[in-house]
C-alpha cells in the first residue's frame, strides 16, 4: 500500500469518527407541511435547533407560528416531512407519542394550570405521574424551582390566587421541572398585562443563561433581540428570512419582514 493510499484511508477514518461524534441537533424539522382543509398553514418548513440554542420565531398573526410549535410537540400531525428529536424520527407513526412528549416542555399562551390543584401539585404532576419520580423528591425539586422564581410562598396556593404573571411563571416552572431536552414557548406573554410581561421574560432570559434549548414565538421584538441566537421570520407558512438578531432586525431584506417590523415598531 502506497503512503498516499494509507494517508487517504486514515483521513477517511478520521472524518467518519468526527462525523459520528458530532451530536445530532436537538430538533430538526425537514420539509414540514400542514394544512387545515384547503388552507396550507405550513409550506415546507426546514429548521434546525442545536443544544443550548434559542431560536425565536416571529411573524404576523396567521403565519403559522403556533402550528409550527404544535407539530414539534406532536400536538398536530403533519401532512409531509420529518421531525427529528435528538436524531430520531418522532414523526414516525409507530413512535410512542406520550413518551416523546414527556421529553419536551411546553408553555402556551394560556397558563393551563389545573384550577383544582395547588401550585405545588401542578408543578409536580408530570414528574410524579409521567416520569415516576417519588413524591418527596418531586416536591423538593418543585419547591427549589418555585423559590428560584420568587414563588416559594405560593406553593400551597391555588392558581386563582395568583396574578397572570405569577401563573405564567408557574407554568414555565412546571415545564422545566422534568428537565426537558427541549422547551417550546408559544407567545408566553401575550395574555399578560404589560406590567407583568417583564417578570416572565426575565425568567426566560435566566433559562437561556443556564443553557436551555428553546424554540419560542414572541411579539416582543426587543426581547427577541436580547435572548435569541437566531430569529426566524415566518410568512404565510414559509421561512422567508432568518439570521442573527441584529442582522435580521436592523437590516431586513424581505419586503414582508420590512413591513412586519414597521408595524410592530409602531
């Protein structure tokens, strides 16, 4: 074997080893299509989210943002494409949907707390019932998280005793209590009084700083600029522009993005 041939084979093995050791993206959407009747809501979405990355999806009402997040959590079936979680195809109809969802934390616009359960019971429910964590351990972790977000004294309270901002913080704590691989946040401040928005956004910023992997939608452009690693602009069910926050928000190229930013800035 010639030295050149030996060198080429060694390089090939090194390349294969390097490729195999590269971690798969946490979430990968490939050509996602979704229609409701004759209305195409998602038109071939491609999106890759890596570990510890925060992607913020922006767009006008009806652009498909919420549907996109629901497909990522299998709350909506897709018509075409693939959804991969840590490299595994979770859009395969043979997968265990409940087990897959247990790996993903989700917070939607409405808080969706169980009104008949205390804050502590709401936060520990998934850990105990889905993940099999013993009640004392689940409650210890829940109390730690509630203290961290300034709600430790509300553990025994019921949701109707909390403000909207407090309820949304509880919903986020519930979503992260099981240490999910991926966190989906859909317009988590849209139902809040403007005075309460800041406390929820501060919590999301803290989660980013701690290394959470987050795919979220928001209409708060200043927050998107602060927290996002990348911003994706969705228009009529398609990704028409994406990039770092400063680049996308300060120098938009697509006419629809320019129009959208001019509207939200006013």
